[in-house]
C-alpha cells in the first residue's frame, strides 16, 4: 500500500510457491521480472512479478539471524498508477487500520494464479 519506508506497492510471494512461479515465468539472471495482469473485479490491471536476490551488501545493518536468505519473489505495481489507485480505493479500510498503528486482521487480499500471466485478486472483509 506504499506505507513502508520505500513506499513500495508490492506483495511478497510465500516461499512455498517461489520455485513454481520462478520456473513458470522463466525468471533468472538477465530476466528478473515479467509483466503480469491482476484481475480485480474482473478488470485487468498491470503489475510485475520480480525476482529479488539478497545481496547481503550491508550485513552489519541486521542481526545475522534476521538476514533473509536467497531469493524473494514479489508482485509489484508501483510503476502502474491505475493499479495503485484501485488498491488504494479497495484497501482504504485496511490502510486506515495500519496508519492508526494497529494490525489489520479485517481485510485480506488473496492472489490466485489463473495461468499464463494472469492473477485474480480477491479483497475480502472478515469480522
């Protein structure tokens, strides 16, 4: 939601599916990202899937046990204004909770890979 220190608009993919998506999108050195489509309410919005590699270039900044290992897969939309706008509009409730210093447990975003470069997004409320 752009609330972190780098103002990113992204989601870190759970490690359990990293290998499958890396292979599916053929992500590797020289091809670290691919454009994807996020279906939100049936409407297409652009984003990217990106393979980020941990360089550990500044290990002194983190305790050794907290340094992430290997590769991280992200779905990001910071370059796509319309996608940022729809996430901002649809996640207003969750954003307000986070900005108030609380933990959002009421609004969940689920990404489902539908094949090819298409992911369906569900933004549900839970009480």
